């Protein structure tokens, strides 16, 4: 019946399918070769090849990953809608073929260690410049210095 419950359900289902297709294409399209995604639910994509150059660029951003991604694939990605708008995503059989790069490893080993600016003024003898090991007790409580109360110095 027009305007009945069945019409709303299929329209809602089409809306969910369109949303899922957009999510898959936008989230994965940069990293996985996708043909036209059929967004029929449940959605199952199989035998996906990775876009190794795009992924390698991300791995190289930090400059300390000593491997090159030669190729890779994902066996399957399944998207199954649940009740109340939830979606279960299952990914299986991820295969990455990496090759060790001695030059990248050497560059990473020779790079200066990142400095932690929050620990620059903590103290000598503690590995933290600025603090003394005896100035703080358990749980960082201030310790008393000098003779105990009632004892002449």
C-alpha cells in the first residue's frame, strides 16, 4: 500500500545502503582498490587489493618504519546491519607483503630521539633534570627535612 509501512521500510533500507556505500568508498577508497560497490545489505566485498603507494606514504610520514609495503590484500570485508541502526563490520584474511629497508632502518636509528618537553625541569639524579630524589616521598608527597619535631638541631 502506498505510504504504508512496507514503503517506509524499503526507503529506509535504500537510505542505509546508500550511506554504507558512501562510507565504504570514502573510508576505504584511498587504501583499497574498489570497483563499483553494490550496496545491497548485507554487504560483502572480497579479494580486495591494497593501494600500496597510498599506504606507504602514510607509513613513511613518521620516518621510522623500516619496511616497504610491496603489496597486500584483504580477503573480505562484511558489513551487516543490526537492529536499531547498528552495523557490524568484519574484516578477514589481511595479507601484507613487506620488505626490510636497511636505509630506512639506518635513518631511523640515527635520527635524534624525540624530546619530551614536560620532563625537562624535574631534577638531577632521577633522570629528570631539576628534582631531587629525596624531595618527594611516596605518591609524590613532600617530605620533611631536618631533625624530627621536638629534637634540637
